[in-house]
C-alpha cells in the first residue's frame, strides 16, 4: 500500500473505528476518496483523524469473544470449533495457526505500524497550526511502540521498519535481534514522552505517563527469564535454536536490565498515584470487594466508585459511538453477553477454571486446601474478597433474571449445581449446560466471569445490553507489581513488601512477610489474582518459564451436588440454602473441549507460512 492509498484508507475507517468520539464536520467539504496526502498533512483536523485511525488496530483491547485468558490457567473457552484447542493442545504450526487476535497478529500489526510510519514521516514536516502537532506526533510514536511491543512479546525479535517503502522496492527484511527491538521501542517511547510532556490527558489517548508505563513494561519483560538466554536455554526448544539473539539477550548484565526495569517502574509510581494505595491496614471484606469491582469497572458503572478510574494509565474507552462488531446496533462492549451465565441468556464464553479459584487465598492469607474438610465443605466462604468480585460460583448472588427466568430463580442466585428434588431425582441448575433455559451455552467448569461485567440492571440489560466499561491496557497497579518484581530480583525484599502490601491492604488481605524465594512465590500469585483476565497471565507464565506448570496442568472443574438434610423439604423453586441442603463439591478433570498439553514451542507464536513465503529473509521461531 503506497502512502496516498494508505492515507485514504485510514481516513475512510476512522469514523467506524474510533475509540473516542468523532467529529466529522471537517470531512464534509471534500469526498473522502479524494483526500490527498498533501491535503491531509496541511489540515490539522484531517491529520488528527488519521492518527486517531491508528488506534483502531487496538480493537476491543481484551474484550473479545475469545479471550487470551483461554490460553492460560485462568479460563476455558466454552464453544467448540473456534481453534482454541489447536493452541492449547500444542498442535499449532506455521501452516495451521490457532485462533489469533488481530490485536497482535503479525500482518495486522504491520498494517498499523505502516500507518504510524506515515504519520511520523509527515507530521515532522506538517504545516498546520490548528491542532497540536507535537501531541499527534507523540501519539504516533507511542502507537508504533505499542504495536512493536505486541509483536515482540508474542514473536520475539521482528523486522524493524521505520520508513515508508515505495511501490517497487524490495520488501524483504530480516528479523532484528530481541535487544535491537527493545532499544527501538524504548527509543520511540522516550520520544513520545518528550512530545507529550505537558499535554492534556485525554482518556483513550496516549499520554506522557502512558509512554513511561509502557517503557517500564517492556524493560521488565526484557529482564525476565525467557529473554535471558543463559536461563532460557533450560528449555529444550530454545537450547536447540540456532538464532537465540532473536528471542533474548546472549550477553550483557542481567542485573543492569533489572535495574533499568526498576527505575522505569518507579518513575511511573512517582509521577502519579493509583486507587486506594495509601492504606496502612487491610480494609473490611465488604470494602475490599467493592474496591475490586470499582477497579474492574474503571469508572464506567453507576454502582461503583468512579474514582477507581485513577488506576487507569492507558485505556480503551467504551462508548456507543464505537463498535467493531457493526452488526450490534447499540455498539460498544458486549462482555456480559459473551461471558455471562446461560440462565441469563448469555453465552458463557471464557469461564474460570478450578485452578484459578483454588489460587485465591483464605482471608487470613493461608492457602485454600481441598484436604481441609471445613474448607472443602464450604469452599467459597472466607476467601480473598477479590474472588467474589471476579468469579460467579454456585449460590453467588447476581443481578435480576430476565422475565422468562425469574419464576425459576426469583432470588437471583447463580445455579451451576444439581439439587435434590425430594423425589429421588435432581434439579438441573438454571445455569448448567442442562438448563431448561439454554442447554448449549452453559459453562463447562461450573463457574462464570464476574469481573468486568456491570451488575447494574439499569445500565445493562441482562441479554443484549451495551456497557461502558474501559479496557485497562495499562494500570497503575501493574506498575506497582512491576516495581515489586524488579525489587525482588534485585534482592530488595523490604521495599518489595512495602509496595506489595499496599495492594494487599486495598484487597482486605493481611500483609505478606516472607522473603527470598517464598516472597517471589507470593508475589507471583498476587499478580495472578490482581491482574486476572487482563491479558497478563499468558505473558507472565512464559517470561517466568513456568507455562508447563500453568497451561500444562490441564483443566479442572467442580461438580456441585446438593442433598436434602434428614427431614428437610426442598425449596420450590430451588434456592441456595445451607440449612436444608448438604452441598458436596467434587473437583474433576475436564477434557470436554480440549486436552491441554504443553509443548516448548508454545513460548512463542509461529510466523505464518504465508509471511515466511513472502519474506524469505525471515527465520522461524523455535520448535516450528
């Protein structure tokens, strides 16, 4: 695509793919198809519109029907035929790709990078004064860095293209080393931070702080086990790989890399503040749950604390003006219908698995243990309050049922179990796969997602409604966790615990007191719980080289059965009731949709056969 065609394309799509409101008045004087490059870069609003269009490659963020969580030990994707199992069973190959989001797919990212290069090239010589040119240029540098960071963390080193190619040039280009890519991305982010310094912070658009935060993330990844070749060579596929410089550092000081990551994260912490991170003791369980709900709503719900938006550094805003799913007339995010219970006519997409639920601690900070008879008999009591803000389990209170379901469940409780009917049979819970309401969309794990779903029935209809909840590309809390990790790796345990406990206290949990390896383990679980469903677990498991023990441990679910106590009569209609029923919870393996298997090649995604054929200078990733 040459420069003029590229500009026309991006101008054409901006008003159907903007992550914020779009004023189209400036397009009325000339047909879009006739807007030239010279016209675009001499006109402030047109240039701004072009840059806005580059954001569209971020899509929904993580609010897709298939979520990256389903490639981790967070979730199982309910529906067959979506190519999720191709990845999770280790069967992906360059010629048979598994499901892949456009928000990190190789060719889609290079289309976005091409647009960023167009903007960067032209904004440096643009003549308009009606729009802040430095801000647009800063955004373009940030976006180019963001899309390269997406490529880097899924594929390793990639070809760095920072210029515009003509029609008849040779497009073949070799992959740059991992280190070169890190340095290039950091350079773009430093430029972005300088250009965005002092500019207005507008939700959904890049800012100086966002550039600083993305830099901190990139440097944290760069310091991690997966990209330290001396460490990562313990992995067979990496040890046998002939081009290790493409996926990590083959020399240099790892200590220096951790220090750079620590300094970058601390700069973000010093420049801003998060949400309720100034506490000296744990809040109550009720307040802790409300805090986490508010964080997941990001200020987008009337029923949650709007000040939680202070934790968002870079976000995908959600309004009714924007929807990649143009078949949805209301636009916006439909996370609730994608993932909610089938007893609400929702689709049960990315359901939590038992291993995630088990990793939520007890309120006293000890591990949950199925071998403890008290805990096994009542597994959802006295747990980390974030569990109740993240997962819907059997007996959990939820929002009002649709009118055609309310007679079956007038008390609005999740029903994922099977209940004694008093006649020698069982009642199928309304949210099971055997539900009388919908028997094809039910959870296979007997859990549903609570996080990110607005519980306010006045805001979101149970069946089809649009919710204005932002996707958190980067949170202040992530920066706290990044800083903690760097401190631990540098042996600064006291500082690490000081900051980690700020998150714990907001969550109603007691302080962590361990040191050394035990502290690292506690930190990793804390990060898992705090950032669940936010597209971190996939990358964390890989950069820590523990994916064989996360995704590789398969899927477990829970079978819930309620038996009437002697002399008790069943509730009609059924409702959760520990005074009448004895509940039994049986954890079991689930292979109904996929049989998970770890393969070392899964540390990186393959470069597709088509891309390899188009560019013969490319070198494939390890194991493929």
